[in-house]
């Protein structure tokens, strides 16, 4: 269970290499424990796999990501409703890793974010917004769209009480927060 929580924390704090090492340790362990955590173990293993697939372009991570997607698809098909939003987030991450169609990727992230909002999973909504923001910041060069997602992620993390994550975001995306503040002060001053 410790490796899973380290993997999850590492992913939330954008330390994908550590998340990958912890994912390997979680894979070696027999998956058991409280049923509520089993889907989350696979979810974060999938997130880590797709993120590392984007960063490293290694096939092993794409295979691992696809395996997790298949498992979640099966669970959703069998009525495990608390996995649906996870499946949508993973599908969006898969598209972000493999596709070059920003509009399609935006639709996938928006569907995932809407699903998290419907069921009230604030930390996953924060994460999905941040992931969408990172994609548009790094790949599609759509800064205003990236800023919107990052600001929403920050608000969700703040509502969730993840103050350490909020501080990290304020350091990482300082330029986005500054441009957002300056544009809102210009519009309120006119």
C-alpha cells in the first residue's frame, strides 16, 4: 500500500520518474486491500504509463497504458461506476500521448472533467484539468486554453485542501498566474 500512495503522491507532484518506479513495485505486489483502492491503483498505474509514454516514447509504457485501459473498460462494462471518470481521463491521456489532434484531445479532457464534476471527485477533476493544461501548454501552444485549465486545476486543488500542490503550481506556472492577473486587472480597469 505504501508504494501505491508514493506513486499517487509522485504523480500529483509531477515526479513521473518516481511514479514509474513505484508503479513497477505496485505491479510486483499482489493487488489486494480495500476494494475502493484497487481501481485507483490501476488508474495511477495507467496515468503513469501514458505520461511516461509521452516523455520517453517507449513502447513498454504504451503497452502498460493499454492494459490498464482494457481493465477499466471491462470494469465499467460490468457496472463498476466509480471507474467511468477514470476511464475517460485515461482515454484523454492516451490521446495526448498518441494523437496530434488538439481539438479531439480537448473534447476528451472536457468529457473527463465533466464526468468528475458530475460525481464530485474533486481531486480527479483537479488532476484532469492540470493534465489538459499541461498538454496545451507543451504541445499545442494554446496558452490561453492552457491557462484556463491550470486555473481551474488550482481552484479544485485549493477546494480539496491540497495547499502544498497549490504552492507547487504557483511556482511551476507563475507566468500563467501573472498573465491571468494582469489581463483580469486590465479588463476590470476599462
